[in-house]
C-alpha cells in the first residue's frame, strides 16, 4: 500500500501556493529578463537558525496544544508499551 501511495504522489500536481508563486515568478523572470519578479519568501527569507528553531519547536508546541496529537501519541505509546510487555 505504501508503494502505491508513493507512486500516486508522483503524478499529483503541486498545490502549495508559495511553490506555485515561485515557479510563476521564475517563469516570468526567464521570459521577460526582468529580475524584479520575486515572491515574498524570496524577499523575506528567514535565517537558517530561525527556520531550524521553528521546525524543532512547532511539533513540541502541537503535542501540547492539539488534542488529536495528544490522543494519537498516547495511543501509539500505549500500543508500543503493550507490545513490549507481551
């Protein structure tokens, strides 16, 4: 099932707005030669340390603020614990 899911992702078009805008800006820059076509992400790029901090802090924040994440984490840990006990 995992292989089928992965194979299907290769044929699904991109829908994330920042990615679509970046591709459109790249196309416009190439067609017109005008380098002023930029996306917000290109203009306001965060430093790597800030991006890393956000990427590491966000899952921890979700763990304590999102009820479904709490429930799924508890279920997974209890299932894992019961597998090791038996």
